[in-house]
C-alpha cells in the first residue's frame, strides 16, 4: 500500500553580476514519490533544464542548451 506523492517545481538562476557574465538557467522538475513504509521511500524525477549563456562568443560551443535528466533515489531511515 503506502502513499504516493506527485510534485512539480520551477526554478531559475541568473548568474549575471558586475563584471561577471555567467548566463541564466531555468528548469522544470516533475516528480513522483512512493512512501512504502514510514521509514522507506522511493523517488523519481524528470528535470528539463534550459541554459542561456551570456557570451557564447567568449566560450565557443556554449550556446543555448536543453538538458534532460531522469533521476531515481531511495531513502531508508533507521
């Protein structure tokens, strides 16, 4: 039996500061958690991240990128 949990998250980071051009990243996470018992849970996440570097001319090959991540984890509390 256990309990199921569905989760979603959006996050963004801007790495621009005076004299530093670090670019930006936005990501969306969709996840599902299964709490098998009060001490055991399993987690799965799909993350879609989009990067936008500020100066791709300064770093060739670093244009806009989309990254897909599938992450699974388990946790045991004893």
